[in-house]
């Protein structure tokens, strides 16, 4: 079953130093375009759905480059507005071993996406063209106009009978001095509109200010997520716990909470080539499982395998097909396919 | 004779698509750091002077990269402030033949340079450390705070017995709706403080609103420049006339007006590899000639040769030594030096 | 006015040695995907139309790469079949000056496109979805099955009220020993179905075996094209005469014959970066002019400017927008746009 | 002791995406030329022998590039025929961690090697010029003409007093629907001509259809190989068992069966940079040990070390010298040699 | 507290094959400029001191490139002489896993540094401008003129009240047939002038010919270093013990001996990107700790962390800031900093 | 008719900055191996002869790389000695337009070739294996040992009935203070041994100190060359006159003097990609013409076309086949060959 899935979010230009040099050592960059929304709908397009991005890009050579890149990713650009002047950017210097990677942002608040006027998007029209729409906490941190877009679009989708997905994705640096207190009412509003929510116990504790007696992460999760789901009328909640092992491999376990039940994936361990965007791969896996009516256990296993595979791919954007994720789930990948 | 020469201006990150692809076709960029001030003091360092840049750069990986790049160019960084958050940037796509090059800016008004607070620079201290200081019309277009820095610094240098160089460098796109009317008083103030001015007849006509009966460019120049010099008490005015030939070669003739006399260089024709920054090479040649007490004719010939050579070098920043410029002036460059 | 334009043709993988080395000297290649049909509909998409490619690509990593590349070019892939095993390829070594470029083909007859079975495409369905469909003589040279696809598709489009464009594009090496004799009946059949034909006097003389007293190329053209148009009921015929100048620049003049009248463009001269695909840019310009109801003179000027610009772009595929072509027509391109 | 060693086999062009991108993500390829025969004689040339390749390459720029590359590898090209039109090719996308590498072939059946006519090679002449000749199961899978070349050449070498080496190298995808049944008689014929055979228990079980009570791989080997050697009159049989460890390192143990005795190398574990061609390094080590009259134990240790080293080298083709292999056998490799 | 630190030593051009190819496989190189002295003063500049290099470079394009690179590293070039004709060079081929890296030198004895005449440097002038000066055993191996420079400079610094640092850094290949016997008197002379010495027990045993009953490396160290310090009047001795683990990670423990006491760092284990220059990072850490009056334990921990970080950076030259080393010491590096 | 042609000369490593950056701006190099002897025998191998290089290379990774590169060029390495420690090198920075290219040498006098002991080569053995042997004035400038090799080898070839070719190739920078006076006797000795000589009127005037009344270059040539040929018993003298045109194209005219007659080629004008090595292409053309018994006019035309083509090829070494040179002679090269 193929669905029409839209995502609302900014397109960021990622400028990455090749190899392991710093910006001060190097003189060349590779660039791609990404963002949570891009990653989500591109991944779902690879799973057979039609993925639309709802965003605003400038009508200049950088905007053209972003549009071409999105089309290459099989993202439908028919709902993208053109206007404003700038594209948000970040520079990425790869770390190595004990030396951490570094991300440096340009001034994203002036971007076309963040400066798009209130009437940029037609909520009713968009809602009429999509079955599912995805929003995330990064956009929610931008400014009041962006928050207004989000709430009107989510409400319109809900009203038109579509499903709303919300990924909490709280980034402390984006909320500035306001912090959790500033964020809380906006998160509550989005949670109230959402059918599927990507979150874990930390979001409940810190953003929503909930409390629990439990001290272990997993127990906190088991305690808090059902409360959140109940309070906000959420059908499906899902998320991951991750850790980095001594040998630089990563481990990840996914959970899903649905119909009052938790299901957990196996804890997967894997070598990491590029970790950015793996959370979006997980969310895409959950959405795909829901669309396909996989069992909850199958959905969480599929999403965890999709997330693991996303760590092996360059760039932010997952590019595994459904067949490749299913194959990864069987754990019997051959060494060379020929 | 080696002098201490400072320039005030923004450091821009130049992100260039290699070869002749557009941003939409390519996936890699080369980056350097430049700006009028950078170009001027780097060129003068190659001529044997000590070149200081007065600017503000962020204390982050992009700022580090800019600092390292400036040191590589032999620009002294001891007068550079660190603060703010962003570096101004522009993307460059090379044209080919009849297809023009394209430049796309990011939001430079939010840069560390343009956001540096009023008391960022200590005019008296800077004036005490330099013999000559260079300013340009690009900085003058930024905002009132930057204009304030410029005027205070120029006044301090003048008061301390140093020389002030001002390059009119009017860029219509930077002055927005205000245009010439907005620019005029600020230009007049800077011209009043300047000893050496880079300009031509168009600046007199459009910025200063002067009039002439002459219709030919050269005649306009001969008519207007002495009036400007007289009105603002300018010792030396200099500039170029350029044209592009049918075979893609460029031609350039420099002029200097000093002690009531005009001198012109030969009209030089040359193949062009990278034209950005050639005007700054010309200005550097004029400054160097003045420092060395070259005759006016020698100065304008040296400056014209420096400008021509700058078209043959990648990047914005001229890198010919005095010996290489002198050799180019003799017009007898060997094919391969070995 | 935006139209739906389809093209039928093979997608070729172009593997190009960077710079001017030969395959024996180098160790790296750049690759893109192109073909006459790709070039036509991609160019028309840049002019604001919806461009569909009708072709067959394998369901393997090379096919995926081709699909992604086509989407990037804004070619709609919804009419592309997946099947077969191979992608046609050619290797390109750039010449320099008196040393010619070299093209080496792999075995394209085994490609998915050339092996696609007779019932691969649904002519009625395709005809119902497009306003204009483009075919070319390269495809016509492949094999009987491909020729069958072409004739059925062209007939269906015609029957559905759409327009058929046919580019003669005769390549001697593709017709082997059969040569013109083998080609003639197939060309006649396609000409009989076509509304718009890209050709010149050589096609009339050699393929169709027509005769003329004239010896000058232009006089031959003036004599023969009206006869061809009359015989096959062609509304519009168009083409170019090209020559290479001593300084390596190229010159090109376009013609159009419509409503019994010839119109010629100015003879344009320009520097060449990559000449492959420039003929397709010309054809796209003619089609766009026809769609927009430009005057015949405007159409031929637009097409000639589009062809000239295509020589300045890397890769086979033209990428100028309508605005860029119009700007080139005014002949007043600035040196650097900023 | 230096011998003249020939190998019969196809030269393949390997087109590899640099780094870890897929063909759909990347736009550049690196190319080399390889093949089992190439690898074998190039490795033996590095060990001090004269290595000839017997194959057919087209007389076009791709053939030239292949010839130049073979000479660079120190492969003698004096027995190579020029003719036909195509070079076999494969595209390689590197996997990372749990994401497998992918190989995509072009249509190799149309290659010059596979289309070379029956009388392309002069068996008596070739046999007169070589001491040892190597054949492999990949060539045996191609078509009847190629199989005819192999059998005639092997018979001629045997008759002229040279030694025949045969590497079973069964690739299921190459035998198509015919599978083991199609392959069996051809393998039996080649085994009957061979003095030295590269194989393991799986070849005996599946290709030759032999049976054993043993279930453990090593026991199967100990049971079956002596039977095969006896039945076909083979002097030396050798091969490896490999496994991939959890930390992505590989382990490999070699065996040799000679004069009724088995010898095994230590199980070597090592990090892997490029695993393609490591089996050919092992075969080369066995052949070199036999030429040099190493003890069987020394031969198998040398071959195993050569195979391990081949995993650390880019490209298919082993390039360790005898001294480097001997040094690796001592297990005391310094960190940096200076 | 910021000090003026000079180092005496040669600038080497490092020409490295990218990736893991050999010189025979590749066709491109990356180059940087380094050397023990370069590494020391560049690292100290990153820690906030002023770093001067005392060396000689030719006045040609290679010398210019070296000068620019040193400035980029924030090395002050005001004490560098220009003269002679050549720059010392070495080629580096990266090993992989069990395949070792290879270093190939050009003829460094003819370099500008090694041919600089006796009166090249003005010891008194240099001593008057620096607080600390670093020398190393590599320079000591060059020739008598270089040894003369070292001894005169060290004596002058000592006399002017500055501190002398000497790194034993014995390289057998540089001393040729003379070996330890040739080296000993020169080492003894430098040790007699030094305040801070980088060495370990092997230097005492082999260069100085001392003896100990202990057989364990650490016990030898505890026995011999106090004797060396006593004999030569050394205030601070420091060094490292390193080992390579089975999983290719490295382990390193630093020691410092000061005021009759030993302090040891933790044994740090870490993944290695580029190991060349890590010993210089350690020495820089010791010098910085001494300047800042860190406790001996803090100094050795800081130096060990600096050394570990240096293994994660491309090129020979450490580039961690003090803040980055302090952060590494806390062992709590985040995965991605954003 | 295929001949065995040897050349005696040094193999130089050419390290070239890609594009048009200087060494101070760039951080990467491309490398190849060349030299007059390499160029000559490689070009003749492309014309169908067997080309041997007589030289000495070190037995280290640089020597291996040179050997592999020579084999790739189809140079037979069987007469190459291995020994010594260093390879001669030069760095090349490309100029652009009025900015000249720059060549910087490393210390080539210490190279394996220049340090090879007197008995390195076996003149009688080499003379027995070759039909023609080429020497050049660059080697003659090195040192007495190299001059000794040259004279013994040339004498042995002559005695064995082979032909000696000598290219005057006088490079002022290599003869140092000695200049023409130092060179003259050695040149006279080589001219006395030579059958074919590459030279022009300047060599006669400056090296041999001859005099003429003529002032025009061509008249000087017509006057002096017959005298030289007579005096030294030279069968064939040949050379070129070159000039650089205002549009950066080059013009070249070849001459040959044989049997008392001069023949001149047409003056060819062409665009230049890489001019180094074009003189060697001319010499190769002369040698090939002589081997094939072309008429003198045909030989000089072939050589001139070969030289012109060599300007269009990257690297020092010509790579045109005989067919490609013949095609270039017809002046009708197509634009793209497909």
C-alpha cells in the first residue's frame, strides 16, 4: 500500500570537509541538502510511497541546487514554495576516534524557510493532497511564524482525516535562554494534534516536566510513555536508546508503544560511517510499518534495522530500500554481492 | 622602504564550484577567504610591507580557518578582534564564454564584522601602529555601526599623521533602495578624510552628483577628477578603465592624478583566469608606488601590471612579488622558467 | 503555456575522462546519463513544461543511478519501464586543439532499451498523457523491435491529437553495411507521421535520395526542404548549419521552414566547452517556440541562442532556463553577475 | 629459479565508486583492469618470474588502456591478441559494515575475449614458450569456444612438458540454469589435464557430486581431496577456508595436499581493505612455492601470508614482493618503516 | 602566562600518497611541511605562546610554499634564514593493517638547512628574543656544521637565562656506520646544556652506554633516569612508553621525572589516524605544563592527552588547543558537537 | 620495419601542481616520470619499434614507481640498472597567460643515474642488442662519469654497426660557470660519434663557436649546418624553429639536412596544452622517418606533425601513434570521433 506522505521542515545545506581534516587544514568541501523532513520523505519514497516536502527555498542558484538534489532523492517538490533569500547551512568537520566531530551553523534564522510569511502555505490544499504529515521539534524551535505554520498545517491534516506524526527532537541550543519553559506549551500543542509521536523518557521528563520514581532509563520509559500517550491521545509512540561502545561501534534498541503495549527491537550493534540522520531513518521505519500494518514487533524491528543501515551511508539521508532493510533484518548479509 | 599598512574590512568566505559546473550540477566546493582589505594588505606584504587587517571574526572553526588562511597570505592578525557568530560568504559559479559567472551571497549583515559593537576597535591604538590605512566603499554600504568604525578610524589615522586611502568601490546592490542619495554624505565624509582615493569619472557623476559637458569617458575623467581632488583635498586619485575584447581577453588602462597632473599607463591586454580582486591589485600597486616614491608614471605602470597579473591567479587575492610585477612590466616574460 | 512533452529514446551512461588525458593515461572517470530524449525533455522542463521520458532501464544499481540522475534533471520518470539487464554506455576522451576527442561505445544493442519486448509500452496510454512526443533517428537505427515501438507510439500520439516531432539525426556508424538503403523506408515512415522535423539538406540528399541542381549548402536547403515538407505533410522543418573557426570557436546558424516561409537566425559565434547535446538544445528551442506561438523568426533565434548556450555547459544535457536564453539573445551578458 | 608462467583469462575493467557512496549518490569512478589470470601472472612477476597473459583485447582506446595497465603490472603482453570490440566490465560499490558491497556486470559475453574465434591462439606456440599455465573456472563458464581454447591450450602445455594449474573457482551466477550439471563434464576434463588444482571440499561435493559421511568442513576436506587427487592424477591440491569475524576482521587458513600429505597454515586474522583478488594471491603463493621447491608447509604458509597481504591492497591485483611476503610470515611487521 | 619559545630544526616537505595506494599504483600526492621543531612551536602556538622556528629555507617556490605553510600553522618566521637550494623531503605511503607504512627520503644532506654556513644564525640575538629553545637528536645527526649551530645556540640561550629543551630522538638510520659511538659525545654535550630532556631508558642504555640490573622497561626507567638527571644536571626528564594492541589501537603512558620524583600518566588507548608527530605533541605538552607551573602529575597527564589527540589528526603537526586537550583529559568527549 | 632503439638518460620525477595554483597556494601534486630518453623511446614504441632505456634507478618505492610508469609507457626496462638512492625530481607550477610557468629542481646530481659508477653499463652487451641509440646534451652536462658512460656507449654502438643519435639540447643552467667553454669539447666528441644530430644554428654559433655573416636565423641555419655536418661526418641534421603568437598559439617549422639538401616542413600553428617534451617528439619523428626510409620531406613533415601533436598531450611524453600522426598531417581532423 502506497501512501502520500508529506513533511514540513527546513532544507539545510550540509558542507562537509572530506576525510578527517579541519576547516583550517582543508580547502575543499562536499555539499548535500538535508533536514529532518527531507530525510523522512526521501526514506519513505525509497519504501514505495510518494514523499512531498513542504518548505520554502530561495529562487537563486542555491535554491536550484537544493531543488535538484531533492528531486534526485525522489522527493516531490510540487508543494515547495520559492521565495526569500537564503538557505540554512552547516559545516561538518569529521572527528576521528577520541576527537569529536564539529558542526558550525550559519545564521539559519534568516533563511527562506524561517522568513516565509504567514500565508505561505495553504493548509487546506496541502491537507487534501496527503495522507500523513510529519513535523519535528527542530522547526518548532525556530520562531512564532514557523510555529504558526506547523499548528495550522497539523490541524488541517487532522481535520481532513490524515495522520499527524510529530518527532520531539528537542535541541537545547535552538531554544536559547527560554529553554524547556519556552518550549513546553508549543510541544503540548503539537502532541495534542499528533497521532504518532517520536520521543523517549527524557522528553517526558524535561520538556513536559513529568515525574517518575524510576531511575533506570528503561523503567522511566515504561512508566512515562503510557502517561503521555493517554494525556495527549497518541496512538503510537516510538523511539530509541543508543550507546557508543568502547570499540567505536554503536548499539541501538528501538521501542514502540501502541494499543497499550510496548514492543522492543533486539539491541543492534554496528560500525558507523555517518551517524547523522539515523534517527530519521528510525522514524521512517515506524511510519512505513504503520502504513503497511506490520505487527508492532515487526515495525520496531524494521525501524531499528533501517536506523542501523542509515549509519552505514554517507550523508544525512537514509537510502535503503524496503528489500535492503528486510535483508538486514535477517542478519545474513553476504560479504560481496555478485 | 617598508611601511606598516592596515586595511579595514570584512573577511568573506569564497565557496567556488571547481571547473564550470553549476551548483545544481556539482557536489564539491573549494574555499578561500578574501575581501578588499585582505587583498590590499596581502598584496602589500608580498611587496615587502607589513600588512595588518582590522576586522572581526568569530571564535569558531570558520573563524579559525579564516585566521589560518590570512596568516598563510602573510597578513598580520594582531589587530583582528574575535567575536560574534558568523562569517560572510559567497558562492561562485564560473561562467564559460557567453555564459556569465554567478555570485550568490549569504546573509552578510549578520556577520561578526557587521555586528561588531561600536567600541570594538581602539582607533588611537590602531592609528599609533600603522603608517597607512585603507578603507573601501563596500564596508561603507553595510550599516551605521560599520560606517562609524570607518570614520573614527580614518580620523584617528589622519590625526596621528598617517595616510588614509579610500577606494570608492560603489556596489549598487549593497545600498538597496537608498541608492546614491543614501551613499553620498558618507562618501563625502570619507573623501574629506582621504589622502589617496581610488575612483573614476562614474563615481564623480553618480555618487557625488557632479556634472560635465564631456561625453567621452576619458574626457569626463580629465574634467571631473581634478574638481574632486580640489574639493576634498585629495593628494592622489587613481583608477582604471577596462573593457572585454571579442576574443575573451581583457584590456585595462590605469590613470593617476597627482600634483595637478594626469599620467596613464599603456593599455594592457591579457588572458583572464580569475578576474575577482584585480582592482585591489591595482590599488596595492598605487600604494606601493607612493610608498617607494616612484614617479607618477612608474606608479601607474606598476599598478597596471600588478592588476594584469592578478587576472592570471586563482582566488581573489593578488600574489605577485615586486620582482614579478617589475618583470611583467618589461613585457618579455619567458614561456617556461627553468 | 505549459505542455506535457514526452521523448522516446535510450538513456546512455557517459563515462568521461576528466581533463585532457586519455583512458590509457588516467585512472578516473566522471559519469552522467544522457541521450537525445533525455536532453530534449530536460531542456523543456527547464523552460517550464513537464517532460516525460519513455524508455526502459534495468532494475539494478546502474538503473537506480540513471533514475536518480533523470529526476535531478527534472525529467518525469513515471513512464519509464524497468527491466532487462544493461545500460548503454560510452567513454569520452576530450581532445585538445588539433587532437580530436574520442568516443568509445560499449555494446548498446544488449541494453534494456534495445532488448525491451514488443509490448513494453502502452501507446494509447502514453498518447493520452502527452501533448507532444519526440523521436529520433538514433533510436531508429537500433533494431526492428525499437523501430516498431517508435512507429506505434508516433501513430498513437498522432491519432490522439498530439504532435509528433522527429529528429533525423542520421549516424552512419549505427546503420552498418545497410546504410542509407536500409534506413530510407523507416525514415519515410517516421516523416509521414511527423508534424515537426529536425533535418537539413544532407538528410534530404542522402537518406531520402533527393536531387538538386544547387551546389551551395544553403541553396540546396532552400530547394529541398520545401519539397520534403510538401511530400510528407510536415508543418515545421528546422535545423542548423555549423562550422569550426580557426581560433577553435564555433559558428552556428539556425533555420526554420514554416507556412512556406524560411527564417534564419543570425550566425552566432562562441567558445565551446562541451559540444555534445547542442543539437538537442536547438530542437528544444524550436519545440518551445512552437508551444509558445513565438513568431518563426523568434523561434529560430531562441533555438539558436539555446544551442549556443548549450556549448558552454558541461555534460550532454542543456540546462539554461528560458530567462537565460532570452538574456543570451540580447547579447549583453555581463561579465560577472553579482 | 625464475619460470615462464602464463595464464589464460579475460581482462575485466573494474569501475569502482570511490569511498562508500552508491552509484546513485556519486558522480565519479576509479578504474583498473584485472581478472584471475591478470592477478596470477602479475603476482608471479612480483615474485621474480615472467608472467604472460593469454587473452584477447579490442584495438580501441579501452584496449589500449588495458594494455598499458597490464604492462604497468609487469604482465608480458606479447601473447595477447587484439580483436573484437568490447572489454568486459563490472561496477563496484563499496559496502560499509553491515551494508554489503555490490557488483554490477555489463554484458561480458560480447567481449573480445568471449567472442575470439576458435583459431585465435596457437596452442603449440604458446606451450613452447611457457613452463606453467594457469586456467580457471570463471573462463570455463563462458561459452563453448572459450572452453575449447582452454582444453586445447592445457593439452598442448601438458604435451610440451609444462605444468597445468587449474583453479575451480565455481561461480553459480555464471552457469545459469545449467548449474552443476552443465559444469561437471567440463570441470572433469580440466581436472584430468591439471597438475596443480585450487579447490576445496565444496567443489568436490557440488561440482563433482562426490559424497562423504563427514559433516565438518575440515573433515570433508580430509576425506574428499585425496579422492579427487587420486581420481584425476593431481600432484598438488590447495585451497583456503575463510571466515568473517564479529569485528569485521577476516580469518583464513590455507591447506595443501601433496604426496599424500596435508599441511595447513596457521589461521591468520587481519583487517581487510579490499578483499577481491585475495584467492588469486593464495594461488600465486602456491605456484611460487612449487617453483621454488619450498617444503609443503613453507608453501602453504607463504601462500596464506600472500593472501592475507592481498586484503590490505587496493584493487584486485596482489602486489607484494617475495620479500614482503616473507616479512609478513615472520609476524613482526614494524609500525612505520623509516 | 605566554612565553616566547623557539625551536631549531629542519623543515621537511612531506609528500603523502592519499588513501592506501603505493607510489607505483597512484599518481597524486598531498604535501605539507613539518619537522620536529615545526611541530613543537606550532603546538605551543596553539597553547597560546609565541613560537619561532630557527631554520634555513631556500628562496624559491618550494621555500615560499614552506614559509606560507609555517605561517598558516602560526609559526613565527621572523628568525628563519633564506638561502641554499633545496628542501628536505620524504614520501609517505600509508600501510593498512598488517601492511606497514613506508617512508622514502630524498637527499636531505644537501638541503638549505644542512648546508647553511657556520655564521648563519646569530646566537646572542636569538637568545635575547626567546625564553625557551628546543633542540632534537635528529638535527644532531646531520653534520658537524649543524651540530655547531646547536651547541652555540643552546649555550647562548642558557647564558641569557633561557631554558634549553633537548629531545634525544635517536634515529639509527641517520647516524650510519658511526652509530652510538659517533653520537655519544654530541648527546652528552647537549644533555649538559639542557634543562628539560625528552628521553627514556633506551637512550640511557644505548646512547649513553649506561647499565642496569633491571630487565623490565619501567624498572630500567626508574633506575636510569635519576642517574642521567643527576649526572647532567637536568631539571625535568620526560618520555613515553607505547605499544600497539591487537585491534590496531595504540596505548601510551607518559612519565615525568622532576625534583627527584616520578609521575606517570594513565595508560591511554586510542584509535590512530596518523601517528607521525605524536611524540612532539607529548614534548609540547610537557613544555606547556612547565611554563604554566602545572603540578608534575597534571603536566604528564596533559602531555599524554595531547599526544593521544595528535594521533587523530592528519599531518605531522599537532593542532589541538589547550581547551581541547583539557577536554580530552576529562574523557567525556561527546559524539558530535552541535 | 621495426627496430630496436635505446636511449641513455635520466628518469626524472615530475611533480606538477594541478590547475594554475602555485606551490604556496596548493596542497596536492600529480606525478609522472619522464626525461628525454624516456620520451624518445616511448614515442618510438608507439610507432611500432622496441624502445629500451639505459639508465639507473634506486631499488626503493620511488624506483618501483618509476619502473611501473616506464612499463606503462611501453618502455622496455631490461637494460635498466638498479642502485643508488635517489631519483631526480622537478616541480612544475603552470603559468597562465602572461604569468610564466615555473620549474624547481631538487638536487639531481645525487641521483642514482648521476652517481652510477663507471662500470654500471656493459657497452658491448648493450650495443649488441640495439640498432640505434639516442643521447642528449642534458646528460652531457651532468658530470664526468656520466660523460664517460655516454662516450663509451656511443663508441660501442658505432663499432657494432648501429646508429648514434645525438640531441644537442644545451641548457645553460646545467653547465654553470663553465658554460660553453666547458661544454665544447664534450659536444665535439659526441658530434664526432653521431650519425643523426638534433640541433639548430644557435648550437653551432654558441657551443661550437662558429661564425657566419648571416643575421637572419634561417640564413644562419643554411650557412652553418652544412659546415657542421661536413666537419663531424653527420648524415642527418634536423631541428625546429618555434615562436609564440599573440593569441598564445605556437608556431613551429622543422628542418632536415640530409645528403647535402635541406627540406622544411610547413609552419604549423596550434593551441598548446603542455609544451614540455615536444622537442623529443620531433626527434622521434625524425628517427622514425629515417628507419622507415621516408623521403626527407616526408620525414620532416611527419616529425613536425608529431611535435605539434605532442603539445596537446598532458605530461612530457608524446603518445601519438603513427596513424594519429599521419592523420594530423592531412590537416583534416574531425571534431569528435564517434
